[in-house]
C-alpha cells in the first residue's frame, strides 16, 4: 500500500467519498453525512487528506483531518477532526484503517494539533472497535450531529 496526500476534491477522493456516503445511507437510511466540508479544510498545515492505493494504483482507503478550534459546535482549541475514514469492502480486515489512522494522527501531531476528535454512529461497530482499540475514549459531543441520539464522539490526546 502507498498512502498519498491528495486534495479533498481529487477524483479518487470524490469516488471514495461517494462510496462512503452510500454506506452511510445503507446503515442510517438518510442522505449520508450532511457535514459541510470544503477542499480547503484539508490543505496543509490546516489539515490533510490521504488516500491509500493498492499495487495496481487503485484507491482503496481514505481519511482526512481538519483543524478545529473552540467553536459553538463544541470543538476545543487544538482539535484535529477526523473525517471520511473509509476502506473499500474488498480490502477490509487487512489493517488499512489502522494504518490510515496512524498516518493521520502523526500528521496532525506534526502540525501542532493536540487532540484528535471524531464523530461516528451507533450503527458503525467496526469503526467504534477501531477507535477504542486505538486509544480513543468517549468525549463531549461536537459537530453537526451533536444533538443526534445515534451520534458518538471520541477523542485522543496526540
């Protein structure tokens, strides 16, 4: 696997984003994640967007982080918000998500962020297992879905 930084509006990022949105729709029955994201949110040093490619140069996993500081949606100064973690079905169970998560944490730490935060949902047990086994603990809810019962928020000091 090769992990490369790309723009959030890169065609491969858009393809994988469409796939993750379809998965959210299957799990939650809505239109997907309504959180507003902009390609500029993931521009270093304010964030990064990564894609893992297989040996045939096919995009197989993705994830990004964006800087957040204290705001009305519940973020704290120094937060790096994890977004769009996803591994294509055929590549699951191979440790790609854990590798992507580690790369994102290291990048956020190098950019001076002090806490990685994320929002996931109750219908994503695989994600919850990954995050809790990687040292994430429940935190105060933040972000677009903070008032939704199915929303779960986690944090980890970097």
